[in-house]
């Protein structure tokens, strides 16, 4: 049977030159030598990373027939999962990878792309075809959900080892599993060693009340209580936020069901876009950013993309719904802050002042919500040799919309601000309404993809690691560099490669040195993608190990002659399934 002719006439193509292609699978593990330096003797664990790795679709059999469908938004690349197992004794790393969405790709091509939901893809089509696409999407998502094979969905934003399975699950003798997660209600269980996908399930399998279409890709893990915490929300006329926790045996507790704020107007919940949320020792803090789904989510269904269904209301405050974690009190209050948006949370802490008021110290990478449209160019590194072309394409282009998405998208020239929001809950034992807007201070600018020592979650912390954007010049390509922030001293230390090539350092993962009490005693792991100025045929990636304290190179491991972009990852120590950074 001939391959279907699926053409993605993406109007953004004129303004974008996505450097990503298809990453090769490495299903059979290989041992890679450390090409520079020496691994610390205590570094004997496994790092998982996940992200888009397939952008040219339709050539699964490698017949050379070319791509029938090209994905142009970095967030929509079909996911690969990568596994790096460190062996300090032999100074080697065991590496394997797996493509997670093979059936999704086959089904996408077989249906000519009809009914798919993307984050930012936008197709040009007639009104009639848009209506057929809309009907197919409603049929698939709402009326007749199809049964899922282990690779029939694209789930690849976060990778979490040791995630509790539903208590009703009988597919495994263990209650913990390796899963990948995304911003919609779906989890993909994979084998922790081979990375082979095993099944797809939803949070409804934990509790039937968790039936909202949306969920945070970033859950929270309490190292003291061993609970995993998350929230679901449905898109529609009367959305409900369900806040819940899961214990290691898979037992689920609904902490709160929220349909209205506890502000002076009892403001109804509206469907909004979220990627993460805050948790403290005693509370879950849900920030409702004014990044709303238009027309009760109908625009999302009509356009087939998250970006095409969102609107940013800059004059609407951000509502913080405060949920009790331990005493069954549910949703206890709602506090307000000036409008902002954050993909990623850094940390949350609650404490009581001398007057009995409860204060919340909430750290995140904050943006003006208009930045959501610039995500088209995330990671689309501009080489020095492409600088003049990049400037000419951006110059004088008038903004317009295609299926609700602004074009041309602005190129990402900076990340958000590292902000610390302080919320005050006055008279928490009374029913008074808190009306004052929260205050914030800026720790540093141009900062995102934060990670820290997980032993300091819900506590005062000093050090945070992340990424910054350094724009391109004619002499040097664009760079996503690594930074270390000293929160107490307000000092930022930057790690940059001695290179004129463009490069993308992935979100850094901190791993604490064994039996150490020093907050920054450990290593920082990052996957570095080099966009060679001579051309894509010279691109390559390697694993970088930094000393977390001095922020200098300890070791490098060459991975391959390709670009392997990833979003997030986790590390788990081989000595204990209960340690490591969870995401």
C-alpha cells in the first residue's frame, strides 16, 4: 500500500529553520568511555532524559522516500527517552535510547493527520477541512476514545523513575515504575532498563474523579511523606481543579476540588494553561495564571493546538489557591498577585510570623504571558553563519495570525526572571478575605530550567542551577549556557564553552555527593548539543559533568554525531530506589 500523501503546509516555515532532524535509536546498550576527565567515585546511578527526537515523519522503514510530515515546533517533536548509567570504577557510561511514539506516528500518517492535537503546530487548510478536523478531534477525545497501545500517544515532557502505579494495577509485582508524563492526562510506563514502552494509562486509573484532560507534567515529591502530588483540570464551561496525592502503594487522596476562588468575588475557575505548580511542607499552592483557553476550550478543539486556543489577559491577576495537605481542610484560601506566567517552579516554603500569619515564599522562573508565542523558536539555535539571514527574516515582518497563532513568532532572546513571590495569609484561623496583592523580588534575569539539591525542597535553599540564552552574533552562534545562582549573595556564575559554535545545554540535574551535608557538594549533569558553524553535518552531542561547587568541568562523554534535544530528566542512585531527583 502506498504511503499516504500528508502535506503540512506550515505558514511558519518561511520564518523558521528548525535545526532538528531525527535522532537515531540506540536500543542495544553500549558502553561509552569518558573522553575527558574522571567520574567521581560516588557517581554510580542512572540519569534519564526525555524530549522531542523525531521531526521528519513518514519514513519508518528508512526507504528513503522522504518525510510526509515535518514538525516545526520544538515542543511537538515525537519523544525519545535516553538512559545514562554511570560506572565510576571503569570510568564509563552505559547508554541506550528508545523512540516512544511509533504507533502514534503510524496512526497520524494513516489518518492524514486528522484529529491530532499539538502544542504549536498550525496547518493551512480550507474551512471545510478545518471542520472535518474538528469533528474528528471531538470524536477521538470526547465521544469515542480509542484504545491505546503502548506507543500510540506522544508523551515525552518529563521522565520519572519510581513513580507509584495505581493500587488497582495487577500488571506488575512492584508498586513503582518508570513513567513519562506530559501536560495532558496520560502516563506511559516503560521498562526502566530497556526503555521499551509497556502501557499507557491515565490518572483515572488511580481515582475515577481524576478525569480532567489537563495535568501538570511536573508533579511534586515529598521526601518525608513519600507522596507524589499533582492536579488535574477539565476544559469546559465549569472547570474543576482536582488536587491529589499518591502514596507509594498507589493509594490516592483527593486533597481539594476547586471550582471557585476564596477571594472577595468568589471568582469561578476558568480553564487555564499550566505546566507545574507549587508545593510546600503543609500546603499545595495552585497558581492560576491568566493564560486562559478561549471560548471554554472550543478554540483548542477547532485549531488543534494549545497555542491556537490560548489568550493572555495581562490585566487579570494571578490567583493562588491554597490547599491544606495534612488535615483534610481542602481549599483554605485564595491569594492574589500581579499577572505573570511560569513554566517551571523552583521551590516553595511556608512559615508563620510573630503575628500568627502564614507566609509563602515561592520561587519560579516568571514571564510576561506574551512570551508563550515565542516558544516556536525554543532551541532553534542560530549559527553564526546564519546570523545575517536571521536578522533579515525578522526585520520588518508584520504580525498576523494563523489558526489563532501569531506569526512570525519572535525568536527567544531571553528567558524569564528568577522571582521570589511572598504571599501573606493574614488571620488564617478567621474567615477574613485577603485582598492585598503579593509582592515579589527578582533574584536574577534571563533564567529558566531550574534545578536544585532535592534535599532542600520545601526548605530555605541557597543554590539553584539553570540555563540562560546568549543571542547570536556574526562571530559566535547562539548559546543556551549553564548558570549557578547563589540566592543569598545574589551572585550568578556562568559556565560557557570555549567555542564559536552555537550550542544548547539541557536543563542541569544536580546530584549530591554521597553522605555530604554541603548544599552544593556534588555534580551537575547536562546534555550538550553543539550546532557547528560549518553546517549540520558536523553537529554532535556529549554528556557534561560539572563540579557543582566550582562550576568547572569534571568529565565529558561523547554521545553521537547528531542533535538530541531534551526537556527534562531525573537521576536515581543505584544504591537506593528512594534517592535522586524526581521530575
